[in-house]
């Protein structure tokens, strides 16, 4: 545990150093880049919806693009529905898709998530928007609008967006393996947790991290001598070294002093450096254990009570029975809704 005098010296050292001017410029450039990327993804989603609707209409009515555009503009493509209403439906579906994607953070994909999680969120956004569109068609009694066009459009949008995000993440992972676009990290501490974290970051390339060095922290169980090249500095010189090496994130490993971490977190916020804290592993007891949230508090599940296989089988059969009952009840309603 760090002494109060050490915290005072470290805090004084960090507060006495002026915040570099490049921090504000870096924050501004990062915000502009993220905003531009989000806008580009939104535009691509809108174009994808429009293109899918056109392809679905061509497939259903077996007409050429010119005839389709002429019929759409004159309001004769779908009887009893003007161009304004059709555009409103397309724009409404696009807006619902973009808004749902924003809420699921699909326009700012997290680096630490994988293929399956992102694909699940993409399908969820498309299905949610599609259900809203189908519900709108039901409320306005749009029987003349072909359900085939609606379903084909929804399917094409789902496949296109999922495929695009799959290719994009594959390209990101390929760049990470070549060391392009990775984030430079410092690890505070030299104990077992710090070494385990370094090994994990270096072995799992798709996380997108580049290890820069350890920061010596008094109180940690060190494996290095004072002259080790892997120890690149102390808490006093950490942010100066982070500036020279363009460090993006700092990891704190136990043991961590609360007040010291709080002071470092405030300084990291000012300097635009991300800060993560690795929880105490209690002698590696909770490694590879799931993290569950109880309200807003993260918890690590160390042991779960044993449930007999007979109870699990009974529960599974009960779930299947009630699921089948719900499907049998909803199928006639859905069939009436989707019938032309």
C-alpha cells in the first residue's frame, strides 16, 4: 500500500507539469474523425436501404430500372399509394435503423468485442426496424403493398449490413496483426497480474494493443531489477514518458492505492489518456471467470451452486413447451399480417 507522502509527491509532480498543447488538438482531431466515421456509416446504411428496396421491387414486378423509376415517380408502381407515402415509409425504416444502430453503438464499434457479438447487434437492429415497418403497414392497412417486397428488402438490408461489418472488422484485425492502428499501453506494476496482462495483450493480437513498458509502482511484487529495460519509468515520470511514446491507455494492476488511482485518473482525463484498472485477482482465483453486473456494480462469479441434470432437463422441456405454445398462438396472426 502506498504511503500518503508518496501520493503527495506523485500528485505534486503531476499537477506541476503543464498540460501539453497537443492534448487539446488530439482530442479535437479524434472527435472529428469519430463524427466523420459515424456520418459515413449512416449514409451507407441509407444507401443500402434504398438499393435493397429497388432490388426487391425489380424482383417482385419483373420490370426494368427505368420503368420502375417512372412508375414510382408517377405513383403507378403501387396502386393507391402516392410517392410521398412510399418515401415516408422508406425514410421511416431508414430512420429507425439508424436510430437503433446508434443506440447499440454499431457506428462506434468497440475494439474488444468479437465477430459474433457485432453480428448479433446488427441483426437485432435490422429486425427491430423491420418489425416497426411491418407494424406501420398493418396500422395504415397497406394491403396493396407487397409483403414480398418488404421481406426481401429487410433480408437484403440485414445481409448487406452484416457482411459489411464482417469485412470491416476482418480488415481491422488484419491491420492489428501487422501493428497498424493499435493502441500503445503502459502497465503500472510489475507483479504477477501485470505480467499476465502483458502476456495476454501480446498473444491476442486482435485486441489491438502494443505493450510499451511497465511503470514501477512501490508496493508491487516485482520480478525485475531496477535496470530492467521493460521498466520504463516511475509514477512521477509516467505521463512524461506517455507523451514521448504516444501512449493511448494506462493499465493499473494491483495492489492499487485508491487515492493514488483517483489522482492519476484525473490527470489522465486532462491529458486525454485512457485509464483502466485491473481488479485484485486474489491469487489468480477469478481468472477466466465471467463478470456480472448487479445493478451498476460489477461482480466476479467465483462459484455457482450445483444444479442436478434432471432439474435442467425438466426446465429445458418446460421452456420448449411454452415456446411452442407461443409460436402456435402467434403463427396465425403473423400469417394474416404477411398475407398480400
